C-alpha cells in the first residue's frame, strides 16, 4: 500500500513539473528561432538554386553522408545556379543559412 502511495505521489510530482519544463523549452526555442535579416536566402526550384544576399560567399553542396559534392562562389547580390546533380537529398549551406533539398 505504501509503495502505491509513493508511486502515485511521484507520478503527480512529475506531471506537475512537465509544464514548467515545457515553458522553459518554449522560451529557449523562441531565442533559437530568431531570424537574421542579413543572412543569405536559398530558394530551390526544379534543380536550380537562387541565392540572394550572399555576395562574396561560397555556396556549399554536401551529400547526406557528409561528402562535399560541389561549391559555388556567389558573385552578386542574386545568383541562380543550375545544380547538375544525380537524384537524391543534399544539404546547401551559405554563411549561416542551411537548407535540405531533394532532387527528383
């Protein structure tokens, strides 16, 4: 009987502490999700990538296994790049902007 009471009390305490933890996580996530207005943007459409705001930076293309596939120097404020890659999933990174894309 005493074990059941202890288990019920423990369960009640854990249940009451979850909302506080969830609130802490929500606050932390809000900080992590802030958007940097000056960060370059990556738009992907039908095998081509358009990079805006990445003048002078390098666009890196990496496979999901972590192997570097290609890199492109961005020469202007907006540049379109045709990705001549086989079908698959890739990670595109320029500055702090990262995007996962799928080529079908």
